[in-house]
C-alpha cells in the first residue's frame, strides 16, 4: 500500500492548524459559560427561563439527582420525537403530504436522535415533513449535543472541586450550553452555508426539466436544510436532511463548505480539551489529552487515505482507469463524489467516525477493506479520538483514570489523577463505562448474525456482509450513525435491535461517568508531590494512547479478523 500523496498531507496539515486556531478562542468562551461568568444581559435572558421553569441555577445537585433528571429529560425527548413522527400526516408544514412513519422506524429514529446517534433508516426528503425535520429532529440535535457537553462539564467540575457533594445544576448547564454556545455557533454556520449554496426554505418540491431533454423531468426536494446542517455538524449529530447526506449538493455544495463541515465536527470536542485544562487550573492537562487524540486521528487519516489511493488491484490488473482526476492516477473512486475526490472523502470519513458524528460525503460501504476498517476502528475505540461533543472528552478521561491506575500498580502507589485518589469505586465505574458498549455491540452483532431476520438484510454474503453488520452495531453502540449502507437495516428487527444498542451505548456510559463525578467531587484535592505521576508530559500521552488501543480495541480484534482483515487478504492475497 503506497503512502499518502502530497495533496493528502496538505489537507491534513491545513485542517489541524485551522482546527487548533479556531478551538482556542471558543474554549475561552466555553470556560466562562461552564462557570456561569456571563454578561448581565445574558444572565437576565436565562434568568427568565429559570423563573418560568422554577429552577434555582445556583442550587447544586447530587450526582444521583443530576443523573435521574438527565434520564427523564431525554426520555421525554424520545416520546416527543416519536409522537411527531407518528402524527406528521395530520400536522402542518407537510407540503408533500408525507405519511406517518411506521412504529418501528419512529421508535428507532426517536432513540437515535435523542442519543446523538442520528442513525437514519429512511430517506429524509422522502419520509419526513418539514415540521418533523425541524421540531423533532433539529431541536433534538441541540438537546442531545447539550447533554453530552453538560456531562463532561460535571465530570471536570469534580476533578477541579474540593470536598463538594454536588456536581452542578443540570438545568442551568443545559440552558447555558444551548443558549450561549450551540445556538450562536449554529446560526453563524447556517448563514455561512446558505452563502455557499445550501438551501433554506419551506417551498414545495420543484418539478424541473433536466439538461438531457426538456421532455424529461426530475423532482428536486426543498426544505430548511442549512439550519439542520449547521447543528448536525457542530453537535456531532450526523444524519442529514437528504438521504445522500453531505454528498448531496444541497447539503454540501462546494469544497469550502466541505472543509468547513469537517472543521465544525471537531471544533467543540477540541475546544473542550482546552476547557478541561482551564477548569482544573493546568492548561497542560488539556493539551496532553488533545495531543493523544490528535496522534491517533492523524495515524487513522494517513492509513485510510493511503488505502483508498492504492485502489483495487484486480481492477488495475484489468486495465480499468480508477483515476480521480487528470492530475492523479489510480485510487478507489467508487462511491465518492468527483468534486471531493479521494483525499477529501477519506479525511471526511475518518473525521466523522473519530467524532460521533456519522455525517458522510462518500459511501463508506465502497471503501477498500483497510480504508473501511479505519472508520470502524475509530468508532470501536469508544469514540474518544476527539469523539462527540462532550462524550469524546469524558470517554478519554475514563481511559486516563485507567491509565493512572495501571501506572500506580506498576510502581506500587495509590493512583491519583489531578490530585484526586483513584480508588475501588472509581475503578468499578471505569470498568462499567469501558465495557458496556463493547458488550452491547458484540452481543448485538452475534444476535444479528444468528437470527434469520438479521441475515436477511445482507446483500453481500461473506466477509463483507459480516463487516456491514459489525459496522452497523458499532455505529449504534458508539452513537455514531454512519453505516456500511449495503445492509438493509430499515426492518422491524434492525430498527428495534439498533435502538436498544443506541440507548445502552449512550446512557450505559453516562450514568457511571456521573457516578464517578459524584465520588470524585466529594474527595479532597491533594497537592502534587514528588511521588505524583505527571499527567501532562509525553510519557503520559504514550501511556494513554497505549491504554486506549489495548483496552478499547482488543475487545474487537476477533470480530475485525472475521470482517475487514479477511476482505483485505482476499483482495490483495495471491
């Protein structure tokens, strides 16, 4: 497999530089929002919401109260999204007369959008009314993103706090993150997207003559796309207004829009790393976490792009031209937009799966075996390589706790992280948070492979069919939402199975993380001593990466060997 070309390196370097330059000032603002240090006019605005809801924002919550409130809030979201889908045929803003969504699909979609997964077993432009797209799906994109952010803020407060029995106020956290971070960013980004050509209207679908012949007509879908596109990217929600997602020219019309969408996916997760350093009083801690994430992401991008540029050796042997342009020979262009090419498509694929976004600008099912394995591995690591908004950082902090525990065992000292001792309770919660998702993914994959209804969805029998099922369950369990779309998953079996795995993968991790936050918040923060392990230097970064790879990935190695590894050997073997 040849290495990555010059254009691929330029794309990657420019992307990382712009990302870091944009994340730093955003982190400064998010730090102020997290601590409630807002201008008076902002306090007055949010104060009206608190009075309306009967909330006292300065009243701290015990972790159990925080967790129960969060679960109830999201459960109500499930009911609302389900009801809007089932009733959309009789509700307004439905110019195309879309019928009600079937019960199993509505159930799957409700769980999907509430858990920040945005798995879509339907075509948005052919199934959802404008009201459903905006009031159900777009609104939930904001709320699910805010949920992930407030959980990590609660955990970081626990590290930064001293002998506190509370981890913050859920309602204040949700309000501030939504009002002062997600809404302003989404508004600005949506205006930018409209300027690039993304549509934003409530028009009925248009019947137009094609360029081939005036007598041939095509229906063009319309709708409020830019407003949903902005938050789906910034909130690492994924999905899309159109079935073709970010490969559709109405969602992603230009190379600049494509770059901005990739940038927006990592923007908040990267900024949160800096916020972590600010809140614990040591910026180096956040930089160390960001460095570990960046190192794993860069390696993944290089491997995926190189694999796609290598192309298909069987086609090359037949003399088939796989060139993506006159300037670059070879490469696997199947399933990719020619306006983006291999480099931008491969980079997008790694970004969207390293974060729990799932938006795509190419068909992941058409990636080469190794090229497709990289997005699969990025999800299976636990979505901690930047990860989703909030989820990536709290997932990486869980691995950091495990790393210092392992290091403590090696040198015979009680492990501590940021001055907080890591004891039996924290390790139990860490174990649950790390193992619950692989357990759900692998059990779900086993059920799908063994059940006749699961096998019925496979269009490509053999190793690739297994990869499609493994990808679907990995995507659901890690709340990503992308797919090897050759699998026919819009069935009662898969809609139900994937919904259950999505819920477990989301809240099966959030609850132990909040329990850990409650325990750490009640502990005294000890000063760093001569025997304390530094957690901001190169040694810790290497230890953290090793822990993520060994613990996070080893669970999936046998499954990967049955899928993409076998495919690669079949493709490139003698």
